[in-house]
C-alpha cells in the first residue's frame, strides 16, 4: 500500500501522519466531552493539549533515538527528523504525563482527575494509529501459519499491529463503560496503563523490530515496571479514598 496519502506543494503527507493526527484530534474531543461531565474547564483541557501533544511527540522521538543511539550518534542531524520515522508510544506517554503533571501543579488542578479525563481516549487513538504501522509495513511479528497472518516480503507473519489495535480498542470500550463507576481519582489512568502494559508485554514478544537494552526487549521491561508502579499507586490511592 502506498504510504503517501496526498501531496501538498510537493510535500508528501504520509498516511501514518494522517492517522496520528486523527488519533490526537479524537483524544482531545473525548477529553473535552469527559471534562464537561467531571467539571474540568475546556480551557484547561485545550491548554494542556497544546502543551502535552508536542511533549508527547518529542518524548516518542527521543525515546526511540536513545535506544538506537549507536546509529544516531553518527547521524546527529537525524535526531529530530520526525518524518524519517522512529516513534515510540512509551516515550510519548512519558512526555505527555510529565507535561500534564507540571501543568496541573502550576494550575493547582488535581493531577489524577485530569489524568483520568485525558487518558480515557488514548487507547482509541492508539488503536487508530497502529494502522499506520500496517501501511508502512512495520511493527509486525515473526513467521506464523495462522490464517490471519499477513504477507511481508513473501513470508506470512503475525499482524502484531492488528493484535494491539484490537486490544487497545477493547481497553477504550472498557474504560468508557467503567468511567462512571470508578472509586477514586486516577483509577481510569491506572487501569489503562495496567491493561495496556499487559497486552503490550505479550504482543512485544511476537515482534521482530523491538527496541532492545542488552538482551531484553525494552517495551517488555517498561511494561513490567509500569504494572508494578500502577499496582502500588492503586493500593495507595484506594486506601487514601477509603480513609477520606
């Protein structure tokens, strides 16, 4: 499939970029809708989006660069070449969460309440964005004989982008149904991070293009750390709610 969606004044606009833009717009729309329900101002949500989206994109790029430093150390001019490919969702989450934490502290807004409101739409955005990997012919797994395998370079392989897209869509549906039943601020964000990390851990094991740290797949390491940290946060915040 052609990676180029359309061309403007000689500049190729890639499908991956189009899908990422659509994903971000949907995430903002969902956050605004949820923000109205939980009484977080539209201005605060839009201001945060203006800050967090660039920070997330920068985090996604730098995360990828750091774990491919052996190449980028000899090609420094390519570090911020976003169009050259190489983005990592874990880096995007780190960048976006840091931006959100700083913004809420400055504005004296409950960070966990804001996190619940903003992060509820992220898995839907991820579900959409993963199709950009399909168009680019990347983020696939190793050989498989399963009937839903896709052909890449003449070999039938696991469509890991599809596995994650379906998993992410399921997380979004669950969070959307669960959002009115949460017991403490931050529960939706914590639930999302745990569920995403569980799925990513197993799906990453099938991929052939993982970022590595030594012999370890970095996404699996980050997933395990995220699950542990989130379980600790869950225990702390739920106890705090019960005492309050």
